[in-house]
C-alpha cells in the first residue's frame, strides 16, 4: 500500500475527528479511505462478503419465518413481552 498526503478543509477535519472519537474508525486514514471507496467505487455489498446472493438470503428468511409461524401455531413459542 502506498502512502499519499492530502489536505482537507477544516469542516472535514472536524467531521473526521468526530467519527474517530465515536469509535467508528481506528484513525482518520481509515475514515478517509472508506469515504473515498464509497464515493468512487460504491458501497460494498454485504452479500459479497458472505458469498451469497440476495435471492438466497430472501429464500432463507422466508424459510425461517415459516418455521416460526408453524412453531407459534403449534404453541411451542411463548409470547414475548418487553
């Protein structure tokens, strides 16, 4: 990985510092890298990370919801009360 030096405006520096202080990023470099990546390349799909398609996720979710409904009808689930 190569090192690049950039100059940012004061509002951007304050924004980066805020993001780093909240713990979202390890340092300002990580925050800038994510911003540049998201702007030029586009957001990373969560499906790519797990090597699944959106259709596979939807199919699995429908299967899980169907199992929950059948368990509820059979009385195997207790109502949740906060």
